[in-house]
C-alpha cells in the first residue's frame, strides 16, 4: 500500500476510464445519496468503467493506494449499502449490455448494469420471464440485485436472486477477475464462490456480469384479492391453493387495512379492493404453465381463473374467507398489483418511518404480528404499523409511523421488531441485506462464530480492507 | 500447534467420545476403503462422536495437535474424498437422528448421519418427498450429500442438495460451532456460509445437522421408456414434454444401447426396454402435483399417464421418436428405474473402468458425445463407452471400458473427456465433486483466480490445514 495523493488518484482513474467517466462534486450528485434521500455523502469520485478489465484496473489502483471502493449500480437499496464518504464509487451503469438471450437453454447473459425491467423485456421477447419482480425494477440493476440477493414478490415460486443465477464474473478486492460464468445446472468444481459473492453486498468484490436462469412465462395468470379473518387463516388459504394448483402460486402478498387506508388517501382516484374495509387483504396470483390450464373455453373463461374462482367460492361458503374478487382483465390485475407496489412510497409519506425487513417461519406470522403490535404500542401508543408482507415466504416489512418524536423510542421499536422475529426463529434481514443500517442487529443477533468466519473470509479476500469497508460485518 | 504423540491422541479421543467409539486396526476396516474398493488407506483412528459438541472437541484436539481430520458419513463417494491415511476419521454415523419433520412448514431437521432413504421414509409418512434420489441412497448419509452437493436424477425439477437445504450447523476447522439452522426462505444476514460449506467436501468444516426442504409428493407419476434417433431429438422431446406438462418432468435419463446390452448380460432375467434394440434409450418421468392430473377417470386411467401417452403417440406419428412404452403399473415403473440405477454396478463389471462425471450445456450433449466417442476411439480403438446421463440437466457419466492395458492411455481418455466438456463450456465435475481423483482436472481447468480465492478462504478458516487436507484444491 502506497500513499497516493487524492488528485493523483483522480488522474489515474481518468487514465483508466477516460476523463468523461470520472465524476466529482455536482456531477456526482446522483450517487451522493440513497433512494430514500435520508442518507447523504460526498464520494472522492464516481468512476464509470465500460469493461470488466477497467473495473479490475480501478480496483488494483485503489488496492495499491488503500482507497476505499464502493460499488453501485441502480442505487435503490434500503440499508445504506452504498454510503461512500471519501470513497471511489464504481458505478456499473455503463456496463448495461444484455449480451445474449438463449431461449432454448433458458438463459440470459447480462452485464451488472443491466436494468431489471430491460432484462424482463429481453426475456419476454422469447415468451420467457426472469422472475425477479419488485417495485424498483425500473431503475434497479442486476448487479445490485445479485449483491444483495434481492427477493421480491415471486420468491415463493422461483426463489431469490441467488436461485436465479447460474454463473457470475467478478472483480475481487485485489483486482483479480474471477470467471465463474457457468451455464450449468450441475457444477461441483470447488468452493461455491458464486454464492459467496452473491449477497456479500460488494464487500468481497464487484460482480460485473452474470448468467441468469429464465423461466417459461406463465400462459395465463389468475389474480385475486382475498379478505381473511386472520393470518393463520391466510396460511390455510395458501396451502389449499398450493395443493389445488400443484404449487402454482406465484405470489401471496399481505396488505393490512391500515395500509389500504393510507394508499387510498395518497391515491384518491384509486379503488378500494372490496366494498367493505378488511383488516387482512391478500393479493394472490396463480400462474398457469400447461396449455390446458390456459386455453380459454368456449365461453372465454380461462381454466386457471375459473379454478381459482371455484376454490375461493368453496372457501367463502365454508366461512374460511370473508370476501374475494378475481381479476377479470389485465387492467384489474394491474390495479391489484399497483396497491402492493406502492408500499415503499406510501410508507415514506410520513417522516421518521421506522422500517424493518424481517422474516419469520410462515406459520409464526400471526403470533409475530400480535406480539410486535402490542410491543410497539407499549413503546409508542400512537404508532401506526403498516405491515406489508410477502406472506407466502414469511417476509414482513414493518413500516411504523411513530407518534413519538424521540429517536430513542424509534430505535427501541426497530429493535423490538428484530427481537420479536429472532425469538420466533426468524431473521432481522430478509431481503434488503445488512449494509450500514442493520449492522447493530447483525452484532446483536448473528451467531458469533459465523461473524468470526465472515471476518476471516473478508480479511483473506480483501487484505487491505478497501472493498465497501464498514458494511455488513459488525466492527470488531 | 503442539507435538502430541499418536497414543496420547487416541487416549484423548477416547476421553471425548468414549473408548467404544474409537476404532483402529481391523475395527476401522469398513472406513479404510472407499465404495469402489479401489482405494485403501489406514486411518490413525476412526472416532464416532454422538453430539456436535463432541465433534467440536475432537476438532479442537486435532487442530491443537496438527493431526489431519477426514470427515466421513456414508462413504459412498466416488472421488476418494474420504482417503484418510494417518488421519483421524470423524464418522457421523452415530449422529443419525431425524430430529423433526414439520409437514405444514415442509421441513425436516436432521443430523448429518441420517441415511438418505430414512429421510425419504420420514418425509413419505407425511405425503412429502425429499427429492434427492440416487443409487446409493440406502447407505449414503445427508452429511456427505451436503458436503459434495450431491445431484442425482431429480435435479431437473428440484435442484441439487444445495437447493434442498435451508440451514446447516457445522464445526469449523478451529472447533467453533456455527449455527446456521435457519428455516427461512429469505435470510440475507451476512455472507452465505451455508453454501460455502455445502460442496466444500469437508475441507472447510464438518456439517453436523441440517434443515431440509421437503416437497409435496406427486400424487401420481407417469413413467416411460422412449427411443429417439439422436440426443438432439431427445432435447426436442424434453422441451415438448416440459411445455405440455407445465414443467412437470421429474427425470430425463439417457442409457445407450451398449449400456442396455451390458445390463441385460449382468441381469439375464431382466427385460429389454423395447422389442428392438435402440442406441438411445430415454427414461422419462412426469410427476402430477395437482389433484385433477392424478384423479383416475371412470376407466381407471390417470390423467397424467394418459396425457404422456397422448403426447408420445403424437411424437411417434410425427416420426420424432422411434418407440415408447408407458409404465402401466408401479412394478413396471420400478423395472424402468432398476435399469438406470444399476449403472454404477454395471460400469464396474469390468476392471479399469475409466469413469468421469462431466456436465455440458444441454443443447451441446450430442456434439459432446460425437467428439468424445471419436477421440476415445482414436486413443483406444477397442474402448466401450457406457455413457449413462442425467440428460435433462446435461450431466453425463462417461464410463469407458478400455481394451488397452496402458494406464497412460486410460489417463489420456479421462483427460480427453474433461477437455471435450470444457471446450463446450462444461465442467469436469458435475455432481461427484473433486476429492482427490479430480484434482488434476481442477488444476488444468479451473479459473486460476478462483483457485487462488479458494486457497485464501481455506487458509483463513483452516490455518493449520487439518481439515480433509489435500482434497479439492490443487497443490500450490
């Protein structure tokens, strides 16, 4: 490690990527805050390499100089994983190519800066899907999705980003390029570096390209809003639907009544899901893959939708559900999804939102909700909890609007959410990652031997500690 | 690291696990060779701990003494991963409990020594499956399956062992116990140590317990033998079946005519799959999850089987397949599977079998086979290639019977198989792992930067190099 003057570093960076692709000051503004605009910082520079080799050279330079690097792609994260005070931000946005889609092999080969919705379009052109869907898909890039092992609404059927990736290419903290661009479904040739780099939030290297798994596009969707009396009954509904459809449930999302109220206040032109207000509103979607489930009958009814109506009708007669509406058109389907996808925006309508991203075993969601509602109300009786959840996989986003102005109370609520999840065998971070904002929870809750092993790995791969330093791992 | 005399070590081991559970000499015979009986060794001792804490104490002792440890469970591996000359073998066979099956959460919590077929039974009692099936399932244990990320015949639908595991507990080379026994489908709390330990073949620690994912048992199977004119046509058949069934193909296995000949020679009472001999015999199985695909009609026909017959009938009329037989009973289904599952035994009917376990992209299997057949025949014109394959996931087991007695020729054929796979973007190790026997291939073919990163991780987690030393990673 040598002592390099910052100005020298800027010149050397410009030599690698070209002057036009080194941004500082006002030019770096769009990379100087996160999506929530709650966190701000001043990077030393933002460099925008065009190739993996350029990324490698930038990393080698930083490693020699001992200058921290923070990788960034879409910058839509929620845990301050891209905070970069005084650091070189390496933006992957110029490496956005979708290099190849091979429909018969069901793969796409993409660069890290490819925007998620562009990958969706490229797959869609071949009647395939890349089933990683979440609100920020119009700006989120695959590099960040891989680095945080992003989840979203379809994990229930397709798994997280990790499960949608066959191979990666990455630049390690020493500048070495690891080529693990396998297209194979079976490849046991040494340690699983792919999955180690996926979800490491840029602290072990920079993912530059990936081989993604594509799935057949369902030939038809059946989408419904269902009101149920409790989350336990929602689980019965989910299991029943999985049984009846042979596991074809694509999404199973929970929106509480208090969220629907806030949504309708924000979007006065929007419709309520039911005539009556319900506390527990479920968005359920079933995807039909086989032709005979999707082929409209003589009366135009699509079998998968007719089947969903039939099952929901039976459940309604049995008193197992309170109400149900099946989408009769794609417009109605989009209307249902619009509610769910507004959740991040709605949560931030009031200041000081206390947000969490926890996971509990699916069968413990009701007890979790009961406990945390009681506990939050003890701490701040005026707090409004907006608990939107990917219910099918046990992932709940607790977004509380506090009445109290006391930051200590906010912190206590946040901790109480994590504690309640951990008590039930859950996790304090389901799909957003750890970044900076969940380091305290990592310290409190993660198995100490696991943290020690992670630190050893970090030290081994990043001896100079330059790669997104201070993120993920609690300070020693 | 202190210098401990071997006798002292044996006494100390006996203090930890009890004298009855330390085997040496003749008592250690069953752990002193591998399944193929081609590899033999003399361990210092075999210790059989009863708890994770005992495993931890044994590892701490070995780490202090600098004595190598080789973990072993069912010992059914094929790459000499348990060769243990002078080492302490830690057998997990006494830690065989299936601690819990939670059908509503679709998980099983098991210890590393649980035999695969016992896990199958435990899941089956709840109409669930643990879909990891291969020939050795009656003696293979889950610890070894996890450590090698075992594959088998159902990877096409359910993934490898890695994809069937939600959480693990493991003892690291320093004796620390890492508890990662998560039941969650979303858990992004730090580096993915689970997947790093899975597939590390016991070189980074000893997996002691796991949370396994269970799947609904298909309500009915439709199984058939199909003869096709080429492997490319087999892929067309697979894609057609996946489309028609909505991705319900459970297995798609290839047996060449020359394998069927050898099978029928070995089992003279067995039946040939077809009246005529064919070069390309495919075993295909479709699993019906939804009730309406499995409910027998008035004439007793199960829809999934009727549907498979119909599709195969069309393909036969179109000339796309040469022949097909759909199993009409479970006995007929078992008969079809018996052929496939005899492959390891059949391959070893002649001495000096040259076996490989490669993977290529599915759409490159025909060109791989053409190339390797030609190349092998150049090297040894009398060689008989028995290329049984998990065709649906691109995994081929080349098992050649050489005519040549020259070990150099055998080695050249082995290398030619790996080279041909690598040329096509494949892997020299699909599902068996690297162990000792594939280290030369690892050296030749694996990305050097990846090997360097693996070595750094090994050094970080196992500073004294005691954990299954000399396996997986090529010598520096």
